[in-house]
């Protein structure tokens, strides 16, 4: 955390912050930091009070930075973190900030959506499910009816683009899905499957009668275990790591920290449900 209320993201092998922090848009990274801090706060009964208070201080110090974010995914990550923050502190200021960010996402949705495109942007890229999930969190916090409507319409649209009957195929990093264009199918990453699983869990917790959310959650988790177009495991039970991606003809055998953490987050969701 810097004096300008922002978090840095890039560190070299000597644990020094690099120049890249001054050359790259860090809104997503900052949003994920708030999400993590908020989630930590929501686990107040399991975490030492000193850590909870430090997390609160960091979020409180970041309020103006959060308010000035307009990147769609950064706003979504922030909404999630702020919602979790209010599980302990129930702050009117935080609720208002959630509404401010959610209203920006709603404005994007109203501008871009059409009969065959119920989405916030004219493309589907990475971390798509976080947008719909954040609007659902905003509904839980604020109870604006339009939030619930947009959350469900956008999420169901996203699922229609990423699931067939028995398999998930998230939007790959090889190429985004542009409105009115054909999509790419190869270059899937564990982090997007994990985000989808977490969003499905959130939607199932609200729409208990929607068993399809639960069914898709299980299908998505099985992607890690070999239920994908190559019929190859993505989670490596021998190392405890997770491979970095699913390409057209092979698995990316690198086992990065992001992929492994993504698998572990997805596994925690499945463990809770089972």
C-alpha cells in the first residue's frame, strides 16, 4: 500500500518493487487486493483480531482510490471485497460505495446489452463471471431490484456461451469473444474456471431452486479432473499443483502459483457443498 492509496503488484526475485508498477494499469490488482482483504474480514471468527483491524485500516485508506475506479472487473472485485467487509462492520459508507460501483456496471450493461447479447461490454474476455457475481453481491447489499434482474440475465447469458450439456469451455486467452463474431475455443485457464465455480456457488446460494447452477458447478470442477476436450487432468495429484492451461492439442505443463491457488479455491467450494 502506497501513500496514494494504491497497492503495488510487481516484485522481482530480490523482493523489490519494479518499474512495471509505474507502467501498468493496476486497477484489477487493486480490486483483487480489496476482495482478499474483505474476505479476510468476513472470517473474523477464525482470524486474529489484529489482522482483521489491519485489513480494515487498509480498505478504509483505499476508499477514494476505490471510488475513482471505472474498469469493469476492478469495480467487480471491489464490490465483492466491500460486501465481505460489511459482513463485520455494516458501514453505510461502504454500502453507498457498493451502490456507486454497481450503478456504473448497470450503466454499462444498459448501454451494451441487446436481445442476443445480455452483457456489460461488447466482448467477453477474462474473469467474466466476476461481473455478474458482483452485481448479485450488490443486490444482497442494497436490494435494488434491477441488480437482481441484471445479475441473473447476464450470468445466464455467460453460461450459455461457456457450457454445453456436459462440459465447460471458458473464454480462452487465445482470443476473446467479440459481439457478433465467432469465438475461439482453445487456451483455457484454471483461473477462469475457478471464477466460474465461485460465481455458480454464489448464484446457487441465492437461487436455491435453480439446480442447474449446482449441476454446472460440478461440471466445471470436473474440468480440473479430466472432463475437458483432451480428457486430461489439469490438477496434478502427484505434486499438488495445477497446470497452467488447456490448449488445443496439449496441456500447458507449467504449474504456476495462480493456477494452483485457483484450483484450491474451486476445491474449497466443492468441499463446502459436499
